[in-house]
């Protein structure tokens, strides 16, 4: 199945470490979401360098995702045992601590292959997929391994998805909650640019 924005996301079942460190051997994406949105983020490996900063950043803002009816799910090619060990490792030893969202094990690399994020070294690249409440893929970004993600941008994209669903207007460049949307018509873009072009 081809992964493409505007198409259905690919479901999967795999082992995962859950928030209280219990293990679900058959964690199923669609079942776990149950009509919620999701940020599905792939990262290269546990016990590395940029990866813990991203996971902790997502965890520190996890409440903001919950307010938006959105689950956060991390995935790497490490085993679920390695995920659990990393969670039990303190910050001063390079660990990630008490993460509140699931970490999925893609040890057979099938999920990374399906989502086309497996690199030549056999690890997932730093990829983020945002899935809406209809299980449709709405946003994809991929960073080089040396560049960490901006978690605030994931929140902004979710807000934009919700804004468009509620009002029908599209979200122009740099849109944030509380700013003006745009009617997706010739008149709409003319009106928007007349008022906002200098601020873009």
C-alpha cells in the first residue's frame, strides 16, 4: 500500500511499551486510536543523541496533544525490551524517564518499510506522520538524522487540521490559532493577500 498524504494511513500490529511500562505484544494502531488523531513519529535508535531530546519534548507537551484528542506514538527498530530499559534509565544516564505515550517496537522493520522511512543503515529516519480522526494521513515531514523535530509545529499542524474541518477555510503560510484563515476561491485569496501580504 502506498503511503501518501490524503490517503488512508497504514495500520499495523506490533509489540509496544505502554505508559506504565507494561507491554502490549499486539499493539494495533487503528484499534488504539479508536477515532482519535495521531502523531506517529519514527526515530533511529534508543540510547542515542538527538532522539531522547525529541521524545522528552513530545512528553513534556503530551497534555497539549491530549487536549486536541491526539495520541502520540513513537517507533524505532529497537526491541520492546530495549524501549523499556531506556524508559527505566534516568536522564543523567542518557535515559528518557517516565514517558506517557506508547513506544512501538519495529524490530522486524516491516512498519518502517511500509511507511518508506528505512534508511540504508537499517534504521528509521526522523519522520513524522500526522493522521486525522478518519485515519487519513494529513502531514508528513522527514528530517536528516542530525536535525531534531519541532514539537510545536506538530501541534500547529493539528490545530490547522481542526480549523479546516470546523470552518472549511484553508490555512495560509504561517497560520496559527487565532489568525485569519482563507476562503479557497479566487476572491478569497485576493481578499486575504490585500490584508496580509506584507505580514507573510
